[in-house]
């Protein structure tokens, strides 16, 4: 899996979008959402490498329960793809 180097502004955005986990079930939910997001972004990068590399959309969602703009971009590309 490729390692992503974040700029300072991206790192700050990541910290802003993390939220404190105070209960075990919240931790499980957070980890599942993080894993889901990572898997989607990996699929995006694998199947649409050029689009992924040139994308300027954020990989962080506004809230923990929503998909990030980059994930939504991936979904739109999938919708346009013929099987």
C-alpha cells in the first residue's frame, strides 16, 4: 500500500476531523468508518489512478458519518463506468 505524505494544511485538516472517542463502542465505530474510507480510497487509486493523482478533493469528510469529497468523486466515476 502506498504511503501518503500529507502537507501541513492536510495534516491540520485531518486533526480537525478526528474526534475524541470516549467509549469502546465509539472507538469501534470510528475504526470501522476509517477502514471503510481507506478501502474506498485505495480502490479509487487502484482503478482510477490518473484521476486520483490529479484530484484536489479532500479525503476528509465534514462529519464522521459522511463520505469525503474524494470518496464521492470515486462514486461518480463508478457511476459513469460501463461494466
